[in-house]
């Protein structure tokens, strides 16, 4: 099976789109805790970042694998954030600490966070098996045209299983995210429109999407553009055409995210899903993650 075939969803791996989406749901919290855990904030603060709000550390923590890049490239890779917001946090980020220092800090931080959340289970055979399966999937990811996935793939693998699990989760979520941007581009949705259209189908509240830094005028302009295409109504709610478009984006995203999971096959992906359950519950039960996110998990 080639990676290219897997990405079109035509491989013989036999992994259904629903399983691809389920594994994203299970792995996303294991990655995202990086941006909320107090252990990571402590590491970021020690480097000199302001941690009163999560954004000053979020941008360097996520962008560090790209190297000392500026706001333009981070805006491109992150896609849905306002360029002004990105520039505010990225253009000065590497004067605080180098990408290499940030990468080391995030490993230390996630090590502490996972140990606090998982307790004795951090050394369990179940976690080690989950890490091995997730790593196999991550190593099968085709990174062509996927800048964030590629940057994380180039990083050295940690030696301990729980950190391998986090790194695999990170590669796989960025691989999916890069593919999601491609699906948005094919659908003709620019960064602001991608958020407005997602909010319009009830993926999250408008207030939650305001965290991406777009002004009220920019939000309104994006809504007007979508209305002109018949994708949202007068009150900003999605029309049937708008819902169809977003369903197509999600379906395309699942197809583009499938190749790593096809490499594991139905048995491997099923086993990984079973193994991840308790760790997913532990992260959610920690109370660190917000109850509503901009990803629409559980709603789309």
C-alpha cells in the first residue's frame, strides 16, 4: 500500500472514516493539554513568556518545530488566526527564547503534565503499547504539502513511552490539521470564512471563535461573503448549501487523514482506540481543557 493511495481513501487498509475520526477525537486532547497544563506554563514562564494568558506561550510552543519563523509563515501554517494576532505573539517570540529552548521546555512540561494526570499509569504496559501503535501511525504519515506535520516529524523521538505517545499524537493532529487546511482551500473558504461557516453550523459559539483575533468588521465581511454565495442566512445561520459544504470539508479532511491509520489496519486501529480510552478520560477529567473548543469535536 502506498501512502498516496491511503490519502485518497482508496487503499485496502480497510479502516473506515468513522474510525479515522474517532482516533482524532481520542488523540486531540492528549496533544492539546500542552497548551493548558500548569507544568507547561511553568516551563514557558521560566523561559520568559507571559503566562497570564495562554496565547503568548501557545504560539511559540506550537510553532517551534518550524524554527525561528516570522508571523507570515506562522499565519500561513495556522490558517484560521488573524495575522495581527499571530504577529503580536510570534514576531517577538524568538527574542524571548530560541525554538530549540522552547522545544526542550515543551518536552519537560508535557512530561510533568502526563505524570500528574496519569499517575502510575504513565509507566503501564497499556500506555507503552498505545505509544508504539501511535508511533507506527505517525511514522507512516505522508508529510508532502503538510508543513506542521513535517516539522514535527523531523524532531527526535523521546525515549520514554509517554513522551512518544504525546509526540505521535502531535504529529498526527498536525497531519490532520494540514489536510484540513487543504480541504478548506478546495472548498473556497478563506481563514475568516472558515470560522464563520463553522460557527454557522453550531460547531462552537461565535464568542469562542473570537479568540482567533478577527475584528467584528472582518467577521461581518466574511459572513457577507458567505451570504453572497448562499452559504449562510440573514442571521448568520448555515443554509442547507452551507451545511453541505461543511460536511464535504469534514469528509475530505477524514480522507486526507486516513493514510497513517490505513497503515495500522482495522485490528491495529481498533486496539489503539481501546487502549487510548482510559488516557482520554484522564485528560478530560483533569479539568484542564475548555468545555468548548474551536475544533467542533463531538458536534461535527
